[in-house]
C-alpha cells in the first residue's frame, strides 16, 4: 500500500496549486483528477493579473488566448455604457488547467488523471483511501486529504451530507458564437440587468475565434440565455451562428465549509463562490495555497490542520459573507442595480480598484486584495 503525506483530489486550479506547493515544501504528494486531461470546464477563464502571483508562476503566452482583454464596458439596466481599462488574463480552462497539472508534476507531485476517489476513512492518525483507475481499485494511505473536487464534492458530501439539495440552485450557460459584429475583441462586456441575469452580470467577450455570450439564473436559465443572446445579436449586429452551447448547474447550498481535522476543502468544494465579484479562480488558488500553509503548520505543532486553515481563511470567508449581503441588496431590482452603477459609486470603486491594483504589486501572494473590491 502506497503512503503519501498529502493527497489532493481534483485537478482544477485549487487542486493543482495545492499539489504544486505541497510538493515544493517537501510533502510526498499525489494529485488525482477524475477525467482524462486536458478536460474542458465551463468557466470564464478570465482573471486579473495578480492571479499569476497566486499560482506562483507566470503563464506562458502560448497558454493564453490570442486576443488580449484590457478594456471593460459595463452596461446598466437603462442601457447606459460605462467604460474603463483593466488588463486581464484570458485563457481556455482546458489548456490552462492541463498546464497547471504539469507545473505540479515538475515540482515533484505525482499526477493521475481518469482516477476517482471512491472512499476514505480515518485510521488512527492517517486516512485510508480507495481510488479507482481503469476500473481497478487501489488502497493508499495519506496523512492529509485536500478536497478540490468542485461544487459536487464527494469529500464534502461525506463530511456534510446535507450540503447538496435535490434541485438546481443556480445554472450558468455559455453560447459560443462564430461570426462578425460591432464588438471589440479586446473588451469584456458586462450587462447588469435582471432581465438578462438575476444573479450577477451577463457577459460577452472573445476567446480566440469564438465570442462567449453567457448568463446565469436560478431557474429558466435557457429563457434568460436566449433573451440575452437576442439582445446582443441586435445591439451589436451579429452575423454568424452559435457553434456550441455549454453550461453547468449547481445543487450546492452556497455556504462555506472548510473541512475537519486533517481533511481540508478548497475552491468550489468549500463553497468559495462570490457572485458579487463574479470571480472564483483567485479564491481557488488562494485556498489551495493556504491549505498547504495550514498543513505545514500542523506538521510543526501536531494539531489538526483545520485549526490553522480556518484562521488563515477567516478574512476571506468574512469578505464572502459581506459580499453575499451586498449582492442581495444590489440585485433586489433593476432600480437598485442602476443606483449601484451611478457615476459617484463607480468613481469611488474605480479609485479603490486602481489603488488596490498598485498595492497588490508589492503584497505577498497570500495577502493580495481580491478584485474587484
């Protein structure tokens, strides 16, 4: 039976970052991913530049989309357009995640795709895991388990059985459009309008040759998606066709749960979802790093890693809870949305963003301010 110091389940951003830093700090580490890689994942694939500090690596140019994003248009419910500039990273998750897997491997982690965690149980000071690859089950032991297995986390389900419900609590959908229109290939379009998206902003941007037109809703998401697509098609005189549709639904209650004892949850598995910012990959990377930091501390003291992980994540969790309240108030109606996007509010937010962006350049990775603030 193979023994590991840390086993990380889930080869997305949180899992790959955790595996990389675990191996870097001398832990014998195994990273497993359920699907064959590279694997697709419905996700914006857009991040602010401080994201590279969080993952600890500069992203190679060939792993990014051909078109850069450095402009933003925010469209209010009344149709007012508010423009700005902010450099962003633009990538396909399949390409990026696969590269991040290999970054972990180069640091010394073992990596197995098409490998699932079937069962785990505590055994004295260790955890006994059953994993499966090619229908063959294997028993392994580890001292720490890091769950980065997404919104439908099997690890969290065992620890907290009631965190999933029977119906979808939120669905996001992307239409991929190929063609022409009056759209800027270097711009992210954000539509703040409850008629198009009652959860957060709806989005339009280019990835290589495909325009991503997407939205989300807690019910009737296809109706919202079609209404938004028709609006964008007319507004920007689109000529072409939808070549692909994809999306994902979550049955996870939006609550934060970081794990127990020496089992730590990261990213979506921990419920680190922030609709107010509309960004989650930075939370995934940050939680992956802090999970390993907590493990390092636990090694020195002999105490459960969760004690330190909760401490390191407290500021982030408090901010998530605060943002959830802000989002509910902001999206109460289109009138409240319009008010939140008033010139004075945006000027204040813009100044704070500029200041935060500058400060982030000198802050250590684990203390960066997550944007937009």
